[in-house]
C-alpha cells in the first residue's frame, strides 16, 4: 500500500553556488560550477572544494552566541533565504511549537570548532594547558548542536533529532519526519541538513585516497574521486491539502547492506534495495520516474556500484545525472541539497547535466544526461548512500 504523500511547503538551499534557490537554479541552467581550487584555511591539499563564501562574517543572534561555529553560521545563513523562516513561523502559528518536529542531518556538525580549540591549545606555552573558556562543545561539535540551534532559533519544542549516517544523513530525515507525522507525534516537520568544511573531512577523505586533484567527473572514464563541499538545506513538510500543483514527498526507501566500512557492494545491492523500496512505498513502477539524481560521487567503486543498481531497478532508459560537479560532495547535506535540485528541475522544466564529465566510462550503462535540455520532470528519485551501506532513496513529485 502506497504511503500518503506529504506536501513540501517551502524549501531552500545554500551551497557553493550561492545563498538561496535562485543562485543554484541559475548555475544549474547555465552549467556553471561552484567548485574552486582549495584555499581552505589550514589545508594544503591540492584539490577543488565547494566553499560557501562569507561564512566568517555571519553573526548569530546574541542570545545564541554560544552556538557560534562554522556549521551553525552556515545554518543561520541558510535559514534566511527564500522566505523560509516566514513559512516556519506561519506553521508555528498554525500548529503550535510543540507540534512541529525538527529532523536534520549532518556528518561532522561543528567539529571545526574543536579543531580550532586544540590548535589554540597547542600554541600555549605554559604547562597547565586547558581548552579555552570560549569553547562550547555542546553547542558546537556535538551532533545535536544543529537541531538544538534550529529549535531555539524558531522557539520550537516538538520532537527533534539529528541523523548522522554520513552521506545519507539529510535524506533519511525525510523518512524520520514522515513516520513522526503519520504516527501523530507532530503535524509538520522542518527537515534538512548542514555540513561545513573542516580539516577532519578534507584530510580524512584524502587518507582514504578518495579526493581528486581535479574537478570531480561522476561516471567519467578517468574519474579520480570526490571534491568536498559544504551546504545548508531545509524543507518544511506538512500533510497535503486540496490545492493542486504541490511538490510532495511520495515515497522513501532505506537499506543497510553493511558490506564494508567505506565501500559499497560492487553489485550495488543495498542501493538497489533502497530504490526499489522507495518505488514500492510510493506504489510506483520504474517507468513512473522521469529523472534519477544519482549519488554519483565520482569515485571508482561508488559510481560503478550505483550504475549496477540503477540498471537493476531502472535499466538504461531513465535519465540520470549527478549534481556533485556543481557543489562538490556536501556529505551530510548532500541528501537535502540534491532533493532541492530535483525540485528546481520540476518547477523549471529541465534536467541537470552531469557537469565536468567529458567521456562516460564505457563499462557503465546508465542513461546519463550530458547536454543542456528543457525536459519536463514530473517525478524524480534522489539517491543518497552513506558509509557502511546506510542508504536512502527519496521520490518527490508534483501533485495534480
């Protein structure tokens, strides 16, 4: 039996392409990347990154000053875009603060603040070293810092949690929100995710030999790995009403194949299960999907495994592309970022091209979008696959 869709009342994304939906839409339509050569403070890796400009100048509200870190500054910047706050406040007035859930995803939260605290500690000359009194673990590094900040900012006190399942984090929050709304714990949900650049992820992925010195080329013949990016994205979910032309969450699928700590099953078994589960929950067949937003990290093993999964579930007829060539891999924010890119595609009649890739790997068979187009998208599936096989696929479509 198909799930009852949820309305996406409002959404916003801030990433390396700029703050707000318009910046992303213009870049997606113009084929203009947000990736730039790495100049992140303290990192000397030769690579490209998707850095959001101006985060050091963002000031949090005074009563939330303890939350100050790169991740929460990015969060705050993202919440100011596209009249999203107005939509949240309208929902709070309608339902009450206790009836709005907050479900967000991140991989490393404000870990950069801890990095900075220990760098400062290392530079102290005296023997009685202690972390600075200005360092607040609970409001910064702590994973729930993100959810706590958003709840306090909007004065919401309903159910809340932060998902940290690596790259599927801000996709899985849609499933969490759906279950909470359908079981009556809340009437609406603020979902999304935020991840920010830090030395831990840049050097960590480099230690796994997954970071490319060039702009990433998903599905490319000579793909070399990922570029890391940062982003904040949010959506407001409510029950559907009688109005037409709504964007709706129509299905979700989750799986956990646990094949390897950091490598997917080569046949893409977990990915295929997540996509098929999403179709089943929506009561749809593969030919009901117009476009696949691939996880598409541009690593050898991930793209190959996902290609196998796509061929298993969809074959080579459904158009597909990865949008990480615009933003880089935004890790815990990838799910929400790519859902919003799909929403922009629906509302503006185009399919994002597979940016940066010049020649498709001849061993792979998915139907990759390589040229600019004005193709109609009524329904898409968005894939997000995390370390350890923590997978999630979401189906978004237009009602009416």
